[in-house]
């Protein structure tokens, strides 16, 4: 059995599919993530364990950022921001 769709039906199907997929926020550039992290560190008062974790993640993110590995840099910065509750 073959089903043929008109171009209008194809457009409706494509539109319905697009609506079903959740929209993702545009990625934040590494420079902005690093600025956010530095701003969060300036105002945050983390406990010693959290501060140690963030202090460990920040240079790793900067290293990946310098190496043009933006995805991994963003991951490190996001982890640090999450620890700080941002």
C-alpha cells in the first residue's frame, strides 16, 4: 500500500513535527559563560567544598576555551555555575 501526500500535507506534517520538538536555547558563547562565572564568584559565598570544586573547574574551562574546545569549556563553566546555584 502506497500513501501519497500532497505538498500541503507534507508542509503540515513538517510543521507539526517542528512543533513537537522542544526548542533549545541558543548556546551561550564561552566568553559570556566565563563572565557569568566570574560575576557569580564575586558575589557568591560557597562553602569550602563548593569553592574547591569551582576553583578546580574554572581553569579547566579556561584551558579548553583557549584550545578552541568551546563545547567542553561551556560544560566546565556550566558545572561551576550550577555548583554556585546560578
